[in-house]
C-alpha cells in the first residue's frame, strides 16, 4: 500500500494527491532520499535513527520537509491502526512489515529546481517478524565487478543507487546472496545490500565512512551498543580483500534482516563461528524489549 503525507497526516495515495509527474524530481533526477524500516507489532524499529539520517540528508541537499521529525515520528508510531499491511489476517495474529519512507523534491525545473518543497510518501508491505530467533543459512558473497562509485555526499541514503543495483544484479546472476563492493581505491567499502564487518580476535572491524560506505542504521547499532555486549571491540578502519580472507568471521548487517554470517567468499569457505548468532541474540533481546515481548 502507498500513502502520501498531505494536510498533516497520511492518506492513501491516489490521483489528486500524488505529485504530477512533471514535478516529481525523484522520477526525473533521483532528487530524494529514502529509509527502509523493519516493523514488528506495528512498531517501526530504530525509528529515531532512521529519521535522524533522513532529516540530516534532507538538510544536506536543501530539501524542505513538510513536517518536523518529532511529529512525523509520532504519526508513524500510531500508523499501525490504519496501515493494514503490518497486521496478519486473523484476530491477534500480528505480523511484521517493511515500511519504505521516501522524501523527494517536488518542483518544476531541470537540474536547477525552482523551489525546494519536499513530498513524503510511504510504502508498506507485509514481512516476517524482524530478526527471527532461528539461525538463518550462512551467506555466500562474491567480489562484484561493479565498484562503489565515488559520489557527492556518500553519507546520505539517496534514491539514485545504480551502482548498488548493478552489483546486486551481478550477485543474482552468479548465485550469490550479496555482492562485495570495492571502492575506487580497491579497498572494501560495503556490500550491495549490507554493511560488512570482520571479526579478528576480539576486534570487530568495519570500513570507515571515509571509504564510501553508507552509515547504516544497523551498522551504528552494532558499533554503539551490540558489539560490547558480546565482548568485541569495534574499530572503523580501511579494509583490504586480503583482510577478509584472513578474518575469523565475516558478518553482514542491515536494518531489515539484522546480522548474517558469511560462509563463502567467492570460492573460499569461511569456517563457522558463532559471532553472528551472538550479535543477533543481542539484537533480538533489544528488539523484544522495544516491542514489549516477555523474554523470560
């Protein structure tokens, strides 16, 4: 389901409240931002982190948001009453969802917009409850031919993401679960759909933001909260492909699926360790607390 923010609340998107195509700069120029949020029991997880990144990005590109972050957070927290995709069909059969929040500029003009008015849209879809307790299969990744293209403001989550699209397509064609993307200097940046971490002894290594990776919401949660709970020391640094093969474990993270273990890099098997499960358990406990589940 699609919703558009008008007159201070969410409305189902339809003809009449959707911006005309000639003013939709998201379509014409990729002039906008987005956030993908895991939802459980109608509660969007890590909402403040997502909105902080969204509003920071909007400020950087001069996009005038139609509502402040505090009010938007409040309206999203209450959205479950009307956003049916976050509910199961049966009474009380609550399910998960994924909400994709878009913010884009609406204006006439070519490369230079005539105004900076922002439009908010929300897409909701059903999904399993986030971060299941069952241990998922280990991931198979490979090094993509597509490099992480140097871009302006790499720290914002922009709509224009062709390099990620091409790397993800390569992963699909080669039978990988995700594609490892190198930056222009030939160092590890991130994967097409995830941030990457290496475990080496008691250290948890991840590419520094200066390497061109996106500051993922789950990445920040791991660095700031989860890593210390399992006894790992987080470090942001440069990482080579040789470092990946020399690591004790390779982990991938994103806000939708949580933390996954890599079992194969190209044709090289990575010996199993329990770091991904230990971090995922920390994440699950934190999620249960947020959603009000009884963990005893």
